[in-house]
């Protein structure tokens, strides 16, 4: 049964999503300890400054006092400043280091996990969007871990320490302040919630912009061929404007919140100071004490101001790590069983499909394969023909266990695929897809994808067997030439021969071949055909056949329609039978040369 990837519902805005990050931070106790110590020293040094100031004001500025007597206070103050400077540098280094490290680890963990998920996940979640999450969401997280977390800790420490020290200096004034500050928090909390919602939708809009841009730029030739540039520009423009409108809402709210915070907090401080001035006049407080109090009040107010600002950052990071968590929590529907049955060794390459019925999860009403049974003996070549949508590619998907059928069983050398480890199954299969996939690296590395430990000589041998050596030698840097994004520097036929060389190098007992002739002229087709023949030699081959030559050379032809086998036999017998095969053959062969004829 093709199970849906199991995505637990998560509230992405919950701050508890940040615990995901703690799991990564925890791995670096030494750096974390160093950061916390530096942070504590810097906060203490900052809080010590008003104390020094108090001494300086009360003892230093009295007219007629001894200049030598004030020197220790100033030296002390300079010492504190030096400690503050050094501790701040250390804090910055270690905290930023942790931020960068956590994001690097997170990116690696998410990518490693994504690579284990099955195709159903990527049908439901667009790869481009996931890729943009991997970059943009992790950047938001980086900002928080590297900057906002340290700001929050430092300001929380300074805010609390400042309040305690204020208390020790002027309890009455501080009490008064503590009474008004909570009042200022109420509107902040209320507005904070709104900012949070708006920033989430602003982030979503930006993520979809990334996806849209990637999609259109990836298909630039089609866009230009259909002269859709201005329409695409307008479509993107509208999306950008929507993102801007959402961002405007967010910054407007943020601006309002900032005004409110500053107005309320500094207003409250001014009122408190008024009271303080009255106390100084009446002689209840010294000038130095009120100076220290003001300094502390500024520190505390600044600390709370910063805390409200970083609160927004934390919310954004909570959203981002919520999405990361979601990716990490996705479970592949196709997994190795607890104790996988090992496939027999040496491999024979016998395949059996027994009454297999399969529906794609997104198309539960239409069976892609229906009660499908097929036995392929080791070393046999079976050609599969049938109209478009008959289920030919689906058969390949199931044999590679990208999906599990709901009914029936598929066995490889007698072992049901569901009891074996998918990696072991796939190690015994080489695939040549219809669309050759070429990675943006050298030709050598592209062919080596079939077997990464192959030597250069082995790669050349595979290239020769695939009739790819000629053009590879002619490339500017030979086999070391860069292939361009998605192999854009090769022709269709060359790409295909590279894919064949890769499959030859893999040297697997089972071969799944989706022949494609559309991209080939007769010369390349002849070369590809020859390459395929050397590849098929001595292996069990299932080939979605588009060429008459393949059909003729196959041991058996099966004709598929509507997810079932409708006929089976040799070319001549099927033609004589006069069914779907004869019809397909007539349609194709009448218009083509026999050696180019396509039957599927
Ligand atoms: P073609 O010769 O055109 O490649 P095919 O015989 O290989 O066709 P399949 O690709 O196996 O046909 O498709 C069989 C049916 O399953 C079709 O109706 C198709 O629309 C559907 N199908 C294929 N892939 C998916 C998918 N990922 N999700 C949902 N339905 C799919």
C-alpha cells in the first residue's frame, strides 16, 4: 500500500518549535559555555558602570577635592570598560559561531533526511519550495541563533540585574517604576500577536516568490519561445506587490509598536525621575545615586525595548523552525523493514509481479496497474508496448519500489520487495530513463554516478560500450569537461548515451530501459541502439519499446492498456492476432522507416 508520508500537524507559530534548535545547539557545550560566560561578564561590566559613575559623581565632582583621590575611580571605570570590550568581542565570536554551526548542521540534517523520502512526498511538496525553505528559513534561524538569542539573553540579564541594582540604590523610585512598566507591557503583548501573524504571511509570500522565480527561470526557453516574458514579468510583479503590501502591514504594525513602547517606557521613566528630582531636592537621595539610577533606568528601558524587538525575531524563527521540523518529521512511506530479508547472492535477476494493483495516491479512483501479473526469467528481454498512459512507466516505478502496490506482490529473485531493503533492491537495477538526467559536473563524474568507486579506465570502458567515447574525446576538456546545468552543453542523443554509459558502469543484473527516440536523428539512433544492445547483453531487461528493432529482438512482447496486459507474444504472432498491437504497429510503421518505427 502506498502510504502517505506521515506529516504530523504542527503549529508553526509556537515558540516551542525553537526546541528543535536547542537540540542542535546542545551539541557544542564548550562554545555554548564560553558564550554564556562572556555574556555574563559583559552584562556585569555594563551594570558596574553606573556604580562607578555614582562614586565619581558623589566623590569626584565636589569642588576643591584632591585630583589624586579621584584617580582610582577613573582607573576602575577604565578597567570595567576594558573588560566589557573584551567580553563583548568573545560573546560575539562564540554566539555567532554557534549560529553559523547550527544552521550548517540543520541544513545538512534536513537535506540528508529529504534524500530518504519517497516520491509521494515530492509530489505533495514542491521541490523548489523545499529548496527555498532550506535557504531562506535557515537564514531566519541563523539570524536568531547568532544575534537575537544573545541579544535576548544579554538584555534579559541586564534588565533584571538593572532592576535589582536600582532597588538597592533607590527602592521607592524603583517600586514606582515597576508599577508602571507592567502596564506598558499589555499593549505590547497584544500588538506582538498581530505582528506575529502578519510576519508569517509575509514570509510565506516571499517563499512563494522564490518558487515562482525558480520555476519560470528554469523554463526560460519555453517562456521565451512562447513570448510570455511580459506576462511572466507581470505575474511576478503582482506577486512581489502582494508581498510588499503584506510587508508594509508588518512594518506599519512594527512601527506603531515601537512608538508605543518608547512612548510608554520613557514616559514612565520621566515621571519617575520627576519624583527622583523631588527626593534630591529634599535631600533624601544623593546626586550620585540619582545619576546611577538614571543610568540603570536607561539600561533597563533599553533592555526591555530590545526584548520586545527580538520577540518578533523569535516568532519568525519559530515559524521557520516549525517548517524545518515539519520536513524532518516527514516519514517515508517506503522504508526498509526492521529485519530486511537479504536478496540471494549471486543475483540472478528474476522478476515476478503477481496480481499487482496500484493507484497513485493522488489519483485514487484510477488504477494505474490492475491485477497485473508478469514473470520475467533471469536474462530475458521483455518489450513493453502500449498507448500513452497505459501504465508502462508505473510498472518501472513499482519494480524500483518507489511505491508499494495495494494488492499483489512483486518479487525479485523470489524475495518480496516489501521484505527487502529498498537500497539493496535498487543496487540490483540499472535504469535508463526517457529523460536523461545529467548533473552539473564533469562527464566523468556523471558516468561515475552509476558506480562512484569506478576507476577512470572503467568509466572509459563504459563510455566505449555506450558509443559515447567519440564525442567525449572531442569535448574541450575530454571526459573532464563540465556538462553545464542539466547537461545543456550536450545534444539529446549524447545525453542519452551518457545515461547508457552510467547504466553500463552500474553493472546491475536488471535493466529498466525507457527508450526514447524523439531526440535522435538516424545516426544517433543507430549509435544509441548499438549502445543499448551491449547494455542488454546477459541481463534481465524490461524495455518500454519505441523502436521496431527492440521489439523484434525481444524474447517477448507484452502489450499494455489501461494498466493491464492485453496481449503477449512475439511481433509476428501479435501482428497476426490483429489486436491493439497490430493497430499500434500499423499506425506507427506506415509513417516510418522500419528501423525507426515506434510502436509506443
Ligand atoms: P507514456 O507512454 O505516455 O509515458 P505510460 O504508459 O508510461 O505512458 P504511466 O506513466 O505509467 O503511463 O501512467 C499511467 C497512469 O497513471 C496515467 O493515467 C497517468 O496519468 C497516471 N500517473 C502517472 N504518474 C502519476 C503520478 N505521479 N501521480 C498520479 N498519477 C500518475
